[in-house]
């Protein structure tokens, strides 16, 4: 059974393929190369639905889309939905991350709380949902709490991973997600937490 993932971010494809394979090896997550809709929503949920609807309409397959970002408490939740473009229009991950570190340069450790958020939309077009069944839409969210490091470290993952220190690590041995393996990240991340919420909704597929 194929399910299309509406993203142009190859890291998201890799992560979803690993996360889905762990519990639903019968589902094949395929990429989407159709027309890209304008992501003009103001919430993660709106943007995820915009992307999933476009892919479902174009392919006729059940479609997933992830809209995600990092939310920093002391910045009132920013960059949030603007995470991919925080330092400008180029989606330059290094520039985004450096700008965020600069913005928090005067902020001490106890006040550097942040969280990764992944919002996943699932759109099942009528043709794919079985005889007589209506189109279905679902939105789920996963949150991964932690704090921002004061400098980037590690070459793993993507985006803000080198500056995000997840909660729950052994004091003194804390690492940024950039220093985690892909397996460690996929077992704990905001994306896998959102997928855990989604799994029951995929039961019929
Ligand atoms: P698509 O819209 O094509 O899926 P995108 O990367 O532009 O790709 P978003 O609009 O959802 O996706 O932006 C998400 C941004 O949030 C992403 O570019 C990173 O900067 C950040 N982000 C999200 N998840 C992340 C993760 O697991 N690790 C590090 N940064 C992440």
C-alpha cells in the first residue's frame, strides 16, 4: 500500500520511511514531485493540510504532510511556522541556526527552553478510502521538549538539530540532536511522537 509524503525536504522522507517501517512495514512512503501549493497558512496545521490536500488531489493516493519547526519560549514561540525561513527566503539552515543563536546570546541556560513541533496532516481522497466512503482529513501533533545549546555541535540530522538539546538526558552527558544517531532521533523525535498519534488513523489503510 502506497502513501505519498508531500514534502520537498529529503530529510523528512528519510525520517518518515524509518518511522513508518518500524510499525507499518506494509506501507510504502513515496515522495511527491507534483505542483507545490503556496504555504500561506499561519499555523502548522493549516500548512500541513495545504500540502497534504494538494498531494492527495494530484496523486489520488492517501497523502501525509509534515509542517514542523522549532518554538523558543523566550521568543514567544518563534520561529515556529517560520523556522525554514527564519534568516530570509533562501531556506539556509546554517543562517537560520546562527541567527537563532545570536538572538539568544544574552539568555542563560535556565531560560533557553524550546520545543520541536511536528504537525502531520493525513488526507485520504475518496477514491482511496473504499466504496462509498467520504474523503477523510486528520491532523495530529507531536512535541519534543528541550532547550537551545549555546553553540552548534554534531553533523547529524538537519535544520536546527545541532542546537537542540532534548530533555531527559543524563546530566553531564547531554548531546544535541546533531550528535544523535538517526535511530536515536527517530525513536524520540517530535515527528515520531506525531506519528504515534497518527498510527491508529492509518489502521484501515
Ligand atoms: P516541506 O514544506 O517541503 O515539507 P520544509 O523543510 O520547508 O519542507 P517546513 O515548512 O515544515 O518544511 O519547515 C520546517 C523547518 O523546521 C525545517 O526547514 C527546519 O528548519 C525545522 N525543523 C523541522 N523539523 C526539524 C527537525 O527534525 N530537525 C531540525 N529542524 C527541524
